């Protein structure tokens, strides 16, 4: 992903669940406060996104490193193949600062 630097890609929900698990595994290696603080920041960011606001400080300080792992240019993810759990959708939307399109058949 870092090499290709996509603007958009399509995944199944299992990939996003693994993505979330890997982020928390790395955070847990970083210390006992890293994961709870990250969870708090993502919940805070989702509250403001739901109200229609952006969080540029959190985007720069917390989410930029995660977005760089996806090439840095990602702006949208399409999810299909199965139903996506709301918590996974909100986490991915906040952590990557992207729009998500969910299409299940």
C-alpha cells in the first residue's frame, strides 16, 4: 500500500477487522496508556464527525501515521461482501480520516 499509494480501494470487512487488531497490537506494545488514549481520541473524533466537524489537530498528531501506512493519499474505502459492524466502520473512518461506502449483496 505504501508503494502504490492508492486514492481508493475495496475491501471485505475481515480486512478492516484485522487492520484494527494490528493497530491495537502495536499500541499495546507501546505502553499501557497508548491503547486507552488512542481509543479515547477515536471516540472523541467520531463524536465531532457525527456533528459535522473536522478534527485537524487529531488528524495531524494521531491519524497521520496510520494514513501513511496506507500510502498517505487514501480518501475512500469501499466495503462489500458482508455486513460491516458499525464499530469497525467508525474506527476505520476516524483512524484514516476517510469516507466509507458500504455495499453488501
